[in-house]
C-alpha cells in the first residue's frame, strides 16, 4: 500500500535534478519542433564542451604540457595558451558529426571552421571564445567560455562568413560558462537569463536560477585602472567620482566572464575603455560583447557604447553617473 502522504523529498527534489539544460530549452520554447530539438541539442553539446574543459582545467596543474604558452600569437595578437588551443579543439570536436552546426567562428581561429558533414542540414553558426581570461589559467583563477548562436544568412559562397556581422539582436542564443569553485553555465534564448550548476555526481548541469534580473543598484565598478592615464577625460572623471564617494567598490579579475557574472548577480558596471594601444577598446564584438550584451539586456541591464573610437563600456545597471 503506497502512503498517500507526499514522500519526504530528499535534499534535491527529483524534478530539480531532472531539469537539465536540454530539457529547460524545450520548456523555454514550449515546443518539441525540429528547430526546438536542434537548439536543445546544440545547448547540450555546449554543455558537453564545458564539462570537458572544466575537467581539463581541474587537472591542468597535474598534466604535463597542459599549461603555459604555445609560442604562437593568435589573430587578436595575443600569446596563445595551451589551454586556449585545447578548449578551441573541444568545441570543434563536440560539434562534428552532430548535424547541427555548419560553421564555427572562434576568437582563436583566423577564419571560420566549416564542418562539411553538417553543412547542408545545420544552418546554425556557433561563435565562441573558448577560454576567456586565459591569463588566469596558470594561476588557477577563474576563467570562462563565451558563446553565441546565430542563424546563417545567405549562402556564404566566399567562405568568409560575412553574414556573421549581423545585428546583435539577431543572435538566437548566447551565454557563458564560468569555471570557478563551481562550473556555472548561464544562457538565454531571448526568454530570460537562466543559470545552471554542474553537478559532478550526475555529470549534468542542473537548473539553479531562472529569470535572473540584474539588481537595480549595485556597488561594483569593474575596470582595469592601470589604464587610467590612457582614458578619455570623461572616463577619468567617472573614476575620480567613484573614488571620492561612498558606496562603490572596485572588483576586477582580468577575466571578463567572472567580472560580468558578479555584476549580473550583484549589480554594477563593467568598463573596458579605449587605450592608446586599443583605441577601439579590447573586447571582441562577436565573441565577447555581443553575446554578453544580449544576456545583459535580457536581465534588465544595458550596454553603453561610447564614442566609436574611444571606449566600449559594458552593461550598466542603475549605477549613478557622475554629474
Ligand atoms: P586587461 C581577456 O583577454 C579579456 O578579453 C577579458 O576577459 C578581460 O576582461 C580583459 O581581456 C582583460 O584585459 O587589459 O585588463 O588585461
């Protein structure tokens, strides 16, 4: 005889443990159409990539040759870390033979990577920064991966994927993975921002927060003040303001994903103003600012782009602007 009393739900309700990323995407879409299934499957592959990268990061210090530089310089002019290459290859591997994604565009690759067996079928393109903040890898500080999913427009006959330079609002989905004390995956398909935590005992990302909204007010300002003397006067004035007034606190990790995640949850502002070396600012539009701006808008925040050649500050919650 089964008791009518509700069973004593163990610490984790069964339903919660079953709200995996792929199920959540289908719930968000309220559909089991082929397109919905494809998007769910793509997110699942991204989750697999995140698990593989998280596993590598957790062991990197013990694996010969996992850390350090390759001696190469990437298309961004940055010295390449071995972890950058590994993570980039992980994303390529998880999408092969998937029938889902025809093209991969990575911050680490000069040109788009085509997966021919997927191309007639999959009309999606994955844009990604495989390891964001790789300067933190060798010192075991947080790093991230950033991703964006776009629909291919046109036939891409020249193989340069020029159609990727579409308006950021055309992104179908965007998100990031934060490799920290826990591995957290945050994503949006345009229906709110949701976070998942990797449960190593299950090997699954389990839903942790739904419909995240950036706090109306937040104390954090996040920027590399080492560049202060290279900034526009307006940015210097802002910095002097927060130095001289109560209620602000500086937090900057050198890895955008971690700084962004803090602001998403606690409120505040991230800025990467233009410098002498990088008057356009350093953050990459397709692989960093567009996906994160998509998320921030979904979370009720905003993105301010300064004068075209000066700075591209980041999502601003209701941080008071200096008079
Ligand atoms: P800086 C990492 O290379 C990155 O693109 C972001 O993750 C990070 O916010 C920024 O660069 C750090 O740049 O010049 O302060 O070291």
